[in-house]
C-alpha cells in the first residue's frame, strides 16, 4: 500500500469587505503553504527565494487574487551580483487572519 502524502490545509478569515460580510477561505496543498507564509511575513512579504525550486509563485498569487479576491501587492526589486536583474516581492494587503491550519493524511 502506498503511503499518502501529507496534505496541508489552511482556512483563512477574510475581513468584511464593502458587502459587510466576513468570508472563510479554505486552501489545500501548495497554495495553502504559500498563503500561510505570505500572511505570516506581514509587511516584509515573500519572494521566490522563500520557496522550493520549481514552485510557480506568480501562478499562486494569480489564483489567490482571481479565485479568492485577495489583494496582494507586487513590488519589483533589483538583484545584484553575477545574476543581476529583477525579482518580485509579494505582500498581502487584504485584511486576513489564519483561522485554522492542519496537516492531514500522514502515513500511519
């Protein structure tokens, strides 16, 4: 029998918007891990360097914006040294809080 991979599940509470209602958003997997780190980083935000190689951070940001209506600022920063160029820093601007996080499905 194959061991199940752990599933990271995060529920965030989005503060009341213009409609006046609060909303719970449940995320799983990579997007949940990303959202958790983004919220915990606060005003410092996160960059691609904060995550494992191969994660498509810009796609995760797009999904949080479009599917869940979260406001995330993208700031361009310069890279120095031999690999000069630019990278993005993402900062959560929506008033959200972590309601619950849990890891499920670990092998017994």
